[in-house]
């Protein structure tokens, strides 16, 4: 069974990483992960805000479906509907140990 580590970062641009050609940054641990794993060549954000983007990743649903529309300033954050299976739950069903840590404000 292969291992997965999913990083969802707010403030890290692709152009800052050696794996994508940067010569100006020092990111040895991220470089090791990329050298021994997979570096994504194209990715798209479902929303330009961090909280709705995280909620979309975990729920598999765009903001208009999962109801996480903002970072909480203009609209209150609606908890994700239990009818959407969370990504971690899907990994658990497949036999993985799923752990979520770090920023949690994702609906």
C-alpha cells in the first residue's frame, strides 16, 4: 500500500521550489519529498480563498455545493454536510490511517 501526504499550503508559490526550477530558495525537506515522490505539474484551485479551497479538497465539492463560501468575514462558515464523505474517511475505508493536522478552518 502506497503512502500519501497531502500538503495544502496558503502562502507557498510553486516558483519558490527547487523542483520547479527555483535557484533562490532553500527547501531541503520539500525537495526530498518531491525527489522520492510525485511533484504535480498542473493544479487548479476551486476557489481563490483558502477556507473554501480546503473544504473543496476535503469534500470533493465546489463551494456552491458544500456551502463554504468564504473565510468567515462576510458570511458565517457552514459546517460541511455529513452527506459528503470527507477525503480522510475515504482513505480510512481503503485501509489507510488518516490524520488531519495543522490549519483546520475548512468548514
